C-alpha cells in the first residue's frame, strides 16, 4: 500500500520495497481503445529569461507589460449541465472549483484578508484542497477523517472515518459528498450528517477528486482506471484503463473527459461509451489536473514542462520548460484570461502566456510550490512548502498580501462567501476574510 504521495515518478520495481514514491508501471490495459493516437507536435518551446542570480524570497522577475483586465469568462452554456457544479459567490463545490479545473473564484476577498479561525486536526496532515457549500467546509485528512466544519467559525459539524485517510479532494452534488481514500475505496456520504450512503472499491489508492457527467460520478485510481459510477447507487457504469496510474482530477467538457496520466499520455475519453477518442504523447507522467480554457488544456508534468494541448485537434500547441532550473510541476494550473499560473518544484510561481507559452513573470518562494493557485479577482493565492500563503498580483506577480502559517502547503484553497479556506501539511485548516 502506498502510504505517502510524492508525485508521479516512474521507477524500477523492487521486490523488497513495498512503499513507492510515485507512478509505477502497470500491466497493459485490457480494455483500452485501439484507435491510433493523434500526433503530438511541439509548436513552441520558449527560452525564457531568468534573473541573473538566485533571487531572494518574494523577488519577481517579469516580462509583463500591459495585460488586459478582462473578467474571467463564464463557461459556455452548452457545457453547464448543472450550475451547482460551478463556483458561485457562495460555493466552491469541487477541489479546483469547477468541472474544468480552472481554479477561478467568483467570490471576492478583502484587500487584506484577516485570519478568522484556525481548526486543528488531531494527529492530522492535509495534502488536499477543501470545498465550500451551504456555509460548510468539507476536507479530507490523512488522520483518517473527512471533516465538515462551519464556515462561520470553524466549529466541527461532523467527521467521517476511513482507515487510511484521504489524499483526494471531495466533491458535492445533490447534498452528497463523493471522495476516494488512500485504501482505494470511493465513498458517497451525506453532506448533512456524514453518514455513508454507499461505497465502491477500486484496487489502489485514490488521489483523484471526483467529477460528474449527467447522473454519473467519475474518478481515477492508481489501479490505472477511470471509473464511471451511477451517482445515486454507486453501480459501475463503465471503466476505462490506461497503462499506468491515474492521479489527476478528470476534467469534463460536454461528453468528453480529459485524463493526464502517469503513462505519459493525455487521454480524451467519450463519457457516453467509456472509450478513448484520442491520446497525445506528453513525454512524462503527471498527476496534475488538466485545466480547460476553450479548445485548450493546460497542465504541468514530472518532465519539467508545462503543456498547452488543443483538445479539438489533439496535439501539443506549446511546451514551456525553464532553460536553467528544471524541476517537475505538480501544481495544477489556474487560468487567468491571458495567463496560465502554476507552481513548480523549483520554488517558483510561473505565469505563462496562454497563447504562446512565453513566461510573463515569476515569483520566487523559499519552498517547493506543489499547491495549486486560485485566482480571485486580480490576485492569485497560493501556498508554498515554505509555510507561507501568498496573494500575488495576476498582472505583475508582485506580492500584495502574505500570511506565514509555519507548516507547508500541498493543496489549493477554496474561495466562497467572501472567505478563503486552505489547509496545511501540519494539520491546520485556516480561514481568511473580513473581520
């Protein structure tokens, strides 16, 4: 059993070693589509400028000049099958906010958010993102508990126990919570009471947050399958297999789901049949969520790259790689109107031009940035392993707010009802807003 998540790293199988640090190779999938993959063509790999010396914490290198202040675009009507699945002023219903995993909030925050409360999980550690619905914060912890907390004051409403704890973020639909655990069990729990409604057993740890398509719920597992279950009963509808683990959140656009896998491929899956439409070679494994903006998908990889893929004409449009300091990207990207904002293991928050992949600015922290940014108005909020949460200007990368928590951050924030909620690796949940 894998006890800790350390990212998708393909490594030799050692017979005496039972704790793996990442994506191991799995047997070939029996039910994978036999359709040929679309060719992957790197159109642009920018050679970006870098500061002449190692920068100190908080220093920004920028090539940004005039970046438009367009508001975040509303999702096209044809893909909004259920408005309750999208972020609103009062809700953040899944780990990256929406079925497209864009990490963009509708709610606003004060210029200088205050700490409103802090919840302590006994013997806990958080490596995931919370959600917020109906004045309640829901988050899974590695101490074995899924917590429901009052958004107003952080008081515990209920907790639900699973033996090995949770790496995945919960998702909420129709008053039901859906979440997978480290043992491979997928749980459907009453959002009101925390009672188990049904469970489904996959064969390996679940890092993937849940998404939805019609009456079905989707999630990936380290057993190499994307599962589609009836959301009401938990009955399996279909499963789709790849050649290695699935750790990413499966984004959904209409009848398509996008899976960036530990098999070093980007998969487009037909949600009506559970079969593959196309795949693109991405040259390295990943567990990052594919963030969707129009016809394009953005995510980072263990191969030290951030990719833009055209999913309508499946191929790589551009590929970003830092020419000097090459480290994996485990953070999921947030999409501003003109920028892709993503954290790296190089301790840097990178802002890339969505059209070209050229770096517009970078913000240097003192720790790896595995946490996923969230965009709130003209700021991107992101936690770092250096124990700080940063509020960065989207246009320039300049820091406009900062909070030093002490413990590092691996998960992203949830933003709703004028509050930002984020949890740390040393077992605390923080809520910020206006006092």
